[in-house]
C-alpha cells in the first residue's frame, strides 16, 4: 500500500485503479432500529460488503471509535434519539472524521437533511428505500473513501520523505532545524540539560577514493545504523552533512554525553565495516565533538557551534577521538 501511495502522488493512474477496485468489500456500519429496514439494507449490501447493524446511537458511537468503518448509514429517527446528533458527533471526533456518512431520512426531514449536509454529512437516502439507489450511493461513498485514503497515504509518505535522508533513513537537516528550536526551548523551561554530538567519519574521502563511491555509501549507511543503535528513541539522530551525523540528547549532561560519544567511537573502531566485493572489512574511525547547552546560549546554534569546534579540535589533534 505504501508503494502504491508513493507512486500515486502526483500521478493519476494508480488513484483511478484504486478507485475502480474499491466497489467491493467495504466495512459498513448501519445504525437503524427498525428491524425490517435494517434487514433489507443489510441483505442488499451483504453481497458486496461486511455489515454491522447497531440500533443504539451510543453503542454505535463507541463501535465507530474502535473499528475503522468505510461508511456509516444512519437513520435520522432512532427511537428516542436524534440520528443527526450522532452524525454530528461522528464528524467532530478525530478518529471518525474521515468516515463517510449517509443519512436515512423521511420526506418531512428536509430541514434536518440540509443541516446534516451543512456540517459535512456526505449524502442521504429517502424512505421508502430503493435498493438500487442504496447500492449506488453506497458505492460512490466507498470509492470516495478509498480515494481519500490513498491520497492521505501519499501525503504522509511525501511528508515523511521531506524530513528523511534517502541514503541512511535518518532524519535530515531540515527535520533537525525544525525540531531543535522547540526542544531547546522546552528543555530550557524544564531546567533540563541538553547535549549535542557531531560525528564525522575520519578520512572518509580516502574510502571513496580507494573502494569507490558505492562502498562509501555502504559504510555511511552502516555507520548511521550503528549510531542509531547506540542512542535512545528520544534522541534526535540526523544526517547533517555528507558524512556528518548530529545527535541531540535531551535531558543529558556533559559527563553522560561524553560517555555516550566515547562508547560510539569505540564501537565504530572495534567492528570493521563489511563492504561489497571486498574480502576484508574496512576499519573506520570517527571523530566526535560534544557540547551541552550553556547558561547563556540564546539558540541551539550556539551549542552546535561549540560541538563543531570540538570536532575540529578532534580532527586537528589526531582524529578517532572525542573532544568536549
Ligand atoms: P576528515 O577526517 O578530515 O573528516 O576527512 P574526510 O575525508 O572525511 O573529510 P572531507 O570532509 O574532506 O570529505 C568528506 C567526503 O565525504 C567528501 C565527499 O565526497 C564524501 N561524501 C559526502 N557525501 C557522501 C555520500 O553520500 N556518499 C559518499 N560515498 N561519499 C560522500
Ligand atoms: Mg571533514
Ligand atoms: Mg570526515
Ligand atoms: Mg565532513
């Protein structure tokens, strides 16, 4: 589905295909308390869809919040309850907002139908129900739902792509820039420490020059994986430049940050990196600059700059070391 979603973005065809195939097997909720009507609808729709019938709007609300339905058909007159209120609640809840709704109404319901359409109910059916009309309107809404699911998936995929580095799967610099400011402010307000590591592979250019750019890419990917393995889920790990990775460590002071950096440095050096078409794995080393947020730092840029100075010093004093 993800592949379909990313291909579909900006291209018409896969969307059309998804829509054409969507007529069958939707998950449909019918909220109706007249047994005859509920049964007739269920019988007509069961040929193509999975059907759940519920008579009570409160139970229906709960069910809709728990299960993903592709469509709900809702009677406006449920014994003692206003079906329109159920529609309105379903439209306002995050979890159910994307579910299409069809009202089942009587001729005297004109005013309520209009109100429903006004707040986003998609369609309605008049009693006495016509079987073919029921099938047609249902099909239309199910297709619309499938189409918008595909679009939403494509949108999420492209948003994800915009903040992800394609080679390593790490966050990219754009992600770092847009999240670091808020994190910096938040940790400051809470009076917590914040640390930064900047890691740069030593003599990476010679890996490219000796073994080729593809081997370089392979090392870079494995390097990124190892760094990620040695950090926590709450840390931000981002590819900052060519072969530089920045790690932001929330709630972490200098001593701990230096220890984490030293551990990563050791792990990189200790285990050589296998490379395609090379019988011997390559020993790779990394230099790391460490900085913590200072009392007078106005922005995360100040902290990053000090980490970068640490990195520069690590390079100047022999590489394969951590400088805080
Ligand atoms: P130093 O120890 O001083 O860091 O030496 P270095 O060779 O690692 O440093 P430099 O910054 O001069 O070179 C980095 C190299 O990284 C240059 C560039 O060709 C290479 N590089 C940048 N991005 C990529 C990439 O995505 N893939 C590959 N294979 N190489 C890359
Ligand atoms: Mg460099
Ligand atoms: Mg380098
Ligand atoms: Mg570099």
